[in-house]
């Protein structure tokens, strides 16, 4: 059973493989995922027993320090994606809120025009009716007090 002895414990687990399987791993992983000290051509050092492979992201590394660097890089990418996604979501919510405010203001304007009329004739009518109503109500209260 393989274990993650030298890699990061909070990221993906890296498995150690014997150097005999290195060529097969190169075929498996994309070239941009090779974290090797000797890249041209890709090979292991003669004294190295094996290499590390990450199945979750298809990365190959020949040195444990490269594993930690890759884990830090992956953490930074995850944080960037999270931050960008949060900013995009907040911007989208702000746009939706502004659109809702425009719709609400239009609705209020439409209701006001419906009540008062577009040129204010209904407003004058309502004001005169309200004045008459208040005057009648005032006379009734005055008569009741006397």
C-alpha cells in the first residue's frame, strides 16, 4: 500500500513509484504537468529510486520539494478561483438588485400616473374631493362639540 510520506497532507495524495515505471507515467501525464529536474529529454537522475505521481491531477515529480511547490501552487489557484467566483457573484447580485430597483421605480411611476393622470388632472380632482371631504368632516366634528 502506497502512502504519502513526503508530500503535502492537506492536498491531493502523491504516490511513490519505482523508476522502472517512469516511461509509462510520462505517457499518462500531459507534458505541462511534468515537475522534473531533467526535462529535455524527460528522465530521472541515475541515483534516484523512483518518482512521485498524483492521480487526481496527473502530475509527475521527481523531488519531494516539487510536490510541496505544486501543492502551494494548487492552493493559490484554488484561492484565486474562489475569490474571482465570489467577486463575480457579488457583481451579478448587484446588477440584479439595480434591475429590480429600476422595475420598482417604473411600477411606482406607472401607479402614480394612473392615479394622478399624466398631466395632473386627476390630482387636482382628488385634491378638491379631499378638501371637500375634510371640510364636511370638520363641520360635523364642530357641530358635535357644540
